[in-house]
């Protein structure tokens, strides 16, 4: 079968391309802004790429077109598919029909920690010799891949709550047929898609409705928003941290902890990750792996050898004793927990935070009441702004923060941060995008 993918260079759609190719299909695709590393990975799979608006991409008459959720009506490629009656589907639905329906799916949902938890869980199963398939929203460094077909029965997937396609506004996770379903947490996000938190909870509820009675939902008993979603209706087993499982931290930076089970089993866990959020991510991965038969001692061994996914408090370099980190945090809660984790892990030296409010939710000021609280742990803060983000100036002024600087130009941020930086400081760049290559620019300027 010839599968053509619109929007192929995103991590998710690129993962689908890799999986389809591994199944033996002919795969082609198109996108705007085709550049490394994804273009390199796709070229290594002999996948022909086109520019998104070039309609010559359809000359080979694909059997089906998989349309990414970044595409919308009015785009030439989308209109061509519709006008010419070419069969099409969404990425999540293609996964469901061609891969997931025959696998034991372990899906990880939640506003924060999906990628980290998914990659830890995948590595635990790999360490246990289970050769899982996976699709992760980032590059898992233990594999140096974001997707792999693996062998039956297990497939681990990041269960995104974002919509599936312009013609299917259900969350991606609704398609995934999980038997092991992790819900880390739930907060309001994706304001361009959902009106409020309740709308997101409804999508999670729809996913829960697809879990078989012999499946299991894993959650935190203390997370009210998650429990509200589950309580809308659940016909499967449930296990919760705070009920069947309990976490006992044994270090101030949460890198070590004891995981207790109500049966009397316990495990001492030592991780290279730090912060309360990563302790919860790690514990949840161990618990989910336990559901498919991985013993606690094997899981603990795996965690010790785990290397975190790229862009999760990733140390990009250290110049003149100044550390530069790249972190994917792009929601006030994620910013706060990441900075808190770094402070507990590195109690000395100042934290200089550089933040790009890049998501639609952040740019439109949905989180303006909580954003300025999220960076309080940092000693200095630079926020990239734009003329249309007038709410940001008002929020900073209202907070009375004296060490927060709003800057429109990335090069000006680099100059200001480097001028301020001194030996022992930690520069943390927080964005869900490329941020104009600011990490390399900072290191070069330092």
C-alpha cells in the first residue's frame, strides 16, 4: 500500500511514517519547513518528501492520505484530497486500525509528564526483554528513536489529548484502545481546541470508556480533576498512587524514593531524574510495567540505566561554569515544577530562566493569572514577548516582580542573559519550540 502523509515532519507523524515503513508500506509525505533532524531520519528510510503546497506530491496516486492535525481547510493539499475523492484518515485512526488493534496497548495520558513517563515505561519493558513497540512525542535517548514497531504483544504510546484532525475533533487518545491506561494529571490547556477543563475531562472519559474490563486505569488518588474524569464512568480495574501504591521520598531532590505496594512489596528507586514531577513520572511507569508482569526489581534496574528524553531539563553545555539547560515546559505548572526540581537538585548558584510563551494557550493569555507565579523560584527571568501580548506586561506589573524582563528579540535576550550570567549560574531555556536556536547562541556567546 502507498501511504502519503501530510504534515510528516512532526514527531508524531514522523513516527507514523517509521511504523508504516516498518510494516512494508511505501511511504511518502509532505510538510512545510523540511529540515533536520526529521528530514534526515525520513531520508534514511527512503521516504520521498515534498513541500506541503506542491500538488505534484499526488502524482503517484497514493492509496490513502494520512492528514496531520496541523492541517486545516483551505490548504491546497487538503482541498486537493477532498476535491479528488482520495481516501484519507487521521494519524490516530490509522494507528488504531493497522497497529494498535492487535496489541496490548500501554497508553500514557495527562497534561504534564506524558513523554517522560512513556519513555521510562518503554525502557523498563525493553530492559525486561519484552521488545515493545512504541510511539513517543520526543526522542527517547535509550533508543535514539521516537517510534518502533517492536514485537507483539506490547505497544507503548503517548496518549495526547490534542485533537486528531480537522475532520475529527476527538482527542488522539480516544483512538488508542488501551488495556493499561495511565492518567498522570489534568489541567486546562489547548485553549485553541477546548473551552475549559471539563471538555478535556470528557475526552479522557471517552478514552476510559474504551478500556476492557480486564484492563486497568492508573492514576493519583489526590488529583481531583483526574478522579472526576474517571468517575464519569469506569468499567475496568483501577489502581492509584495514594491507595494501592504509596511513594516515600528519600532525598530532597526526589531522585530517590521507596515505592510501596499494599501487598507488602516495596522497591528502593534511584533515578537520574530529579524533581517531584519526575518522581511521580518514574513511579507511574514502574506501576504500569508491573501491570504487564515486570517485577519491581527489574523495573528498578531499568530506571537506574534510563537516560531522559531530549529537551527535558537537558544540559546542553557548560561554559565558564555556567550551565545551559533546555526544557520543554510551556505551561505554568510545568515551569514551576521544573524550576523547583532544579533548585532542589542544584541548591547553589542562581537560576536564570528564559521563557518563550509559544503555545496558543500561553500566547493568548489564558494563564495570565498564574504565569507570573510559576517563575518565582528563578532569580532572574527573561520572557520573549510580542506587541500583541499586552496582557503579559500588565501581568508582570501587577505581580510587582522586579527581576522579570520582557524582550521581543531573541538576540537581545542572549546579550542580556550572558551579561548577567556569572560562575555557578544555571540558565534554563523553557519553550516547546526551537526558540530561534537560542541554546546554541547562549553557549557561543558565553
